[in-house]
C-alpha cells in the first residue's frame, strides 16, 4: 500500500486494463444496437463498422497508454541500476 501512496508503483496500468474491457463491451453493445435498431439497409454495415472501429480504437489507445508506462518502468530500472553502481 505504501508504494501506491508514494508513487513507487503505478496504479494506472491496472485501470487501463479495466477500461479496455469496458470499451470493448460498449463498442460491441453499441454496434449491436445500431444493427438491430437502425433504419435502412445500411444499418448492418454501420453496426459492423462501429464494432470493428471501436474494438480497434480501444486496443490502439490502451496499447499506447501501456507503452507509456512500460517506458516509465524501463527508465526506472535504468535509474536504479545507475544508482547501484
């Protein structure tokens, strides 16, 4: 618990994983809602596009966020190694 309060460990990567699953659920439900409640013949296409775009967008955004934290972790390892010399 001390590491969280003094920012020795990052809490946000765990939150990003939760947000990723939440975004997946929202994009799938939204796409299905577009398919089943949409009007016209393009509703199926738009719903599938919404699902695919939402899933890809969520994945790319979350991967970028995780990469930022991995860079931070690797920099912290370098600092710790440098201080140990």
